[in-house]
C-alpha cells in the first residue's frame, strides 16, 4: 500500500508540473493536422471540379460529334433517296453545330488535334465535297446519281477513315478521363488514409491530456460504476427477458397477418390485371377479319393469320371490302404488349375511318393516318412507331404504298417477283408530316398469281441454335405451294415455320396474309 501511494503521489506531481506543456503540444499537433486535412480537401475539390468541368465535357462533345456526323450523312442520303431538298436544309442546320463541337474539343484539349488529324480532316473534307456534290445532283433531278455517289466505295472508304479517326479520338479521351479519375482516386485514397491516421493521433493526444488529469481521480470510480451498472443491467435483463420474448412473438404474429393480407391483395390485383389483358386481347381478336367476310370477296382468294408473342400483340393486319374494292393492310408496331396493342387498335380504327370517308389518294391516306397516330403517340409520351403497308385491290389491279417488309409475288408457274417498300413510305408515328415520302407501285394480277404479306416475326424467327428462318426459306415454301389455294399456302408456311423453330419460343408476333387471284 505504501508503494502505491508513493507512485500515485509522484504521478500527480508529474502531471501538475507538465500539464501546460502537454496541452500546448496537443494544440500544436491538432492545428497542424487540421491544416493538412483542409489543404488536402481543397486540392481534392479542385481536382474534382477539373474532372467534371473538362473531362466529362470532352466525353459529351465526342458523343455529340459522332451523332451529328451521322445526322449529316443520313440527311444527304435521304435527300438522294427522296429527291426532297428539305433534307439539305437539315444538313446545313446541323453542319455548323458539328464544326462548333469539333472546335470546342480542340479548345479544351488541343493535344487531341495532332492525333489522327491529317487523315481525319482529309476524309472529312472529301465527305463534305461528295455530300455537297450529291445535293447539287438532287437539285438537277439526278437523285439516282446522288444516291450512287453516297453509296460508292470511295464515299464508304472516306466514311470509314473518318469513323476510325473519331474512334481513336474517343479512345484517347476515355483514356485521359480514366487516367485523371485514377489520379483522383489515388489522391482521395491518400487523403482518406491521412485522415484515418490523423484522427487517432488527435484522439490520442487529447486523450492523453484529459486522461492524465482524470486518470487517478476517476479510475476507481469508473470501476465501481461499471460494476454497479453491470449488476443492475443483468438484473434488468433477467427480469424483462420473458416479457420481451412475448412482445417479439406478438409483433411477429401481427407482421405475419399483414403479410398474408398483402399477398391476398396482390393476388386480387394480379387477377384483375390478367382479366383486363384478356379483355384487350379478345378485343384485338374480335376486330380481325372474319373468314365469312373474306369468302364474300369476288375474284380473290384471301386468308390471314396472326399469333402474338404475348397476351397482346403489336402486329396489325386488316382486310376490308368497300364499294367493290378491297383494302389490305399489314404493319408491325415496335415492341409488343399493352402499349403496342393500343397503337395497333388506333391504326385499325384510323384506316377504317378514312376508308368510310372515301379517301383513295395514297399520299393523303397515309399522311392523315400518320398525323392522327403521331399526335396520339406524343400525347401518350410514348416512343412507339410502326411500319405499315397498304394494298388497294380493284379487279386484278393492286396498288402498293407504305413502308414495311418486301411484298412477295409468285406468278403462275412459280415465277418470283419482289417489291421493296423502303421507298414507298415512312414509319408511322415517327414524324408529323410524311406526305412527301409516300410513293406507290402498281401490280397487275393474272389468274393464279399469289401475293404474300408478312411481318418480321416470321423471317426473324429463330431455331434452338439461333439460326433465322429467313426470307429465302419463306419464298421457297411459297414457290413450292403456289398452285394450292390461299388457305393451303398459309398452312404450308405456318407448318414449315413451326417445324423450323421446334421447341424454341416465339420472341415476336407472327402475322401472315395470303391472297390469290381467281
């Protein structure tokens, strides 16, 4: 006991004689560490602003340059394809934006100008010259020459050189961003490590100050208090353990009741939604042409088939006999499901309405239908659009207009004829005005001639190995069965398609229309 008292007395004297020194040293250390942490935080903030304001801006500009280059190329090709010089205005509208974006990149990061600059600039100048030449040819009504120029080997070569230069520039930009981000991460790591190290040092310094002052006085009191509270806590735990178990059991039972209720509500909601989807699907199926309607069409043997990939399909087809003439339509809405099915019903209603109003002009018919669908799609805030091809049949004469898949014609004896509808229209619901993009092709059917319309759900169907059914196989099946009636030709196509896909499920809606001149 005497030894302990001597040591305690010596410790108290040591604390009293050096207390101010210990506090002063602790304050100096604290100020140095706080200043260092502040300096690191400020540097990290500056680095982060640099990465955000410069590097990500470069990445955004790089993507904009690639996008605008594709816009200019598409404008030139559309002008050549359609002969419409409105595309030249669009070209001239976006050309300054592309130049401004390139100059902005050079201003922010001049080091990228040297990389691939000679080849890329030369290719760009040649591309611009050829595109200007194409516009000049369009103005001279030489659209085909303009289109050939823009699809030439020289144009595609320069386009590839320019694209490679932009890819290298984009890669360099990404490398720079990653390098700066990695540098930022390293500095962040070092700063965090410094803070982690500094905090214990500060804590230890001040704990040393206060601990030395209070240690002798409070040590025994802390031990007694700890023992007292530990004893009290143990008694309280023993007293309330059973009560807590009962409370937890009651809470679990209440939670279980809520979960059961939620499951019941979810099941009811699922049933309600399934009922609504079934009703919509039934409506879709109800408005499809009936076989008895098709049988009344004179001089034409015609059948249709549609199988959606989900409860509600996005494919469209209709066959309407009106005033001795027949309107045949087929289309494919992007995607499938409820929203695509709604758009299909809108198109069906619009076609029948225009037909009842005796609209026969292809440009007016498709443009009016497109505006109605476009405005509805905008109101729905949807990104849906669709391909649509219409056929007007009148006593063996067929007029085809609208953009969709190829129209397959098998003449008597198995002779193949194909009509590419790419230049006969434009996607419905994508642009507000398409009358200037609508054209038509006329066909004269002779007895036993066959026309087949289809959606890409057939040609893009896959087998278990991922191979596509393809247009070539579809044409082969039609040529082998052209001499049969329309229903038998349809059955032959569907049967061959089923055999091809085997156990593989359909990924897209399947629609088919077969008509044969009697």
